[in-house]
């Protein structure tokens, strides 16, 4: 089967030659192990940080090893008492068509009402990220205004929809008219600002007539500064990501004074450090998807070979919704 390994660390932007495709033999499984054929690979922004050899919340990805990544697939051989052939599972098998597991960190999936791929998106890590930041950090009350950047993406799309369900005014920020139209028309946000249109401050002011009570920040830089300028007293900020800076761009905060003048609270978080809350969050997210009350969109690249290009594209905003790679 095929897998992609990290061949070299990027300098600035990621390039295709940072990855290497390898063909490896299908392993024999031992007692207590199982073999999974991956159907989808999730491509996520955090992988960009793992490619770097710098201090972060997680150890860097080793050169020559399979790129890290979440996957969903089907058990094709099992010598494990709890898993049988045909079971659908979610694991961390990386950029690889197959994987062997001892069952630890493997989650059995029920695909009766939730499609398999959604367990990598709205009902998986990105959805949980949205749920955590909204419910644990932003804690919006009905009637409050929340803003989320990268609003059409895997995480941002869930943030705004959960906020709407909690009676908030939800305003998104996204790149381009098409993404913004989707955020309002399909996802039901109250407004969405196209930061590429060149009127970010004025458009955001018009869309937040009562100011902003809570922000879910995915981008950083000018996008974040625009939200800061509109914050109400005692506003809360969930700092989830700063994707505009992942290639090493500096991320100064110009409007830092509002932290003082508006008595703001900002907290960064890493969703994988809060596993205790995942069952609760995933239950709500799964229920909403099954009931058709939480919508999502996917960009699906075909075949493992397409993963590097799709990943590089996602970091530039070419994805529209959750970026996946279909492996089978
Ligand atoms: P998305 O599906 O949102 O895809 C990334 C999007 O980021 C792009 O589509 C693009 O949207 C936007 N983007 C890229 N570059 C820029 C830029 N320079 N300026 C503005 N926007 C940009 O990805 P996810 O939903 O998976 O992740 C969203 C954020 O959440 C990321 O920052 C990620 O690191 C973070 N995250 C954090 C976690 C945590 O535990 N803290 C866990 C999971 C995700 P557009 O075209 O609209 O600009």
C-alpha cells in the first residue's frame, strides 16, 4: 500500500517536494491487532506546524516517517476481540492507505445517520474544536454578537451554526464572495464579511451594529485586529488558530490597547487536551448532523497522491469546507 512521508522541512511555504510517496508491504497482524483500510484522510492546518522543528504544543513530525493525520476507514483483518472485519473506525493512521492498530485510540463509528467522512469534520476534531471554544471560552448568551474567522471552513462553519442555535447573532469573516454567500445562505449566519474585498473594518462595523461580545479567532493578523476594534466591554476571545502566520509571517496585534480598555479575556486552547469533554460535544454535534440541523461542506481530493497539493491549497484557502482526501 502507499503512504506519504515527510521528506524535508518547509522553508516558508510548503512545497510538494517536502513529501515523498512510498510503497510498503501490507503487514501481518499479530494477536490483539487489527488492520484498517483507510477511506478518507483529513488534512488539517495543525500539520503545517508539525512539519516545523520548533517548540509547540506537540512534538515535531519526524523526517522519513508517515505524515501525521486523522483517518476514517474499515477494518479488513482483525485479531482483536473488540473489532471485527467490516467495522468502521476512526484513527490516526496518517497519510497512508492502511494502518495497523492495537485498538488504543481507535473509535468505532456508527454511520447509520452520520456519513463516515463527517467524523473527520463536523462530528470529529474540527467540530469538537468549534464546540469547545464556543461553549467553554466564549460562553455567549442569547442575543449576543459573535464573530468567527475562516467562517466557511471545517471549524468556523460549526462555530457560527452552534452560536445561531444558542440564539446569538453570528457574523463570519471569509475569503471571497462565494464563500461568504455560502456562509449566509446555506449555513444561516446573519452576515459574512469578505476580507479580500478591501473594506474589512467598515464592513465588519456595519455587520456588528451592537459591537462584538465574543470572537472565535482562526486567522490572526489584520482579520483579528478588525474584530478587536469592535469588542464590547468584558468580551471573550477563543484563540483557536493563526493560520495567516503558519508559514512564519509575523503576527503583530495592533489593537492591543482594547484588551485593557474593554477588559477583554483571551484564551488559547488545544482541543486534544480536553478529551474529557469530547463525548459530550460529539454527542451534540452528531445529533445535530443526524437531524439535519448542522450543515457542512467538503473539498475532496482523489487518491493519496493528491494529498500534498490539496494540503498546500488548503493553507492558501483553496479548500471550500473541510479538506479531505478520498483513498478508496
Ligand atoms: P479550514 O477548513 O478553515 O481551512 C483553512 C482556511 O483558512 C482556508 O480555507 C482559508 O479560508 C483560511 N486562510 C488561510 N490562509 C489565510 C490567511 N492568510 N488569511 C486568512 N484566512 C486564511 O481549516 P480548519 O477549520 O481545519 O482550521 C481553522 C483554524 O482552526 C486553523 O487556524 C487551525 O489551525 C485551527 N485549529 C485549532 C485547533 C485547536 O485545538 N486549537 C484544532 C483544529 C483547528 P478563506 O478562504 O476564508 O481565507
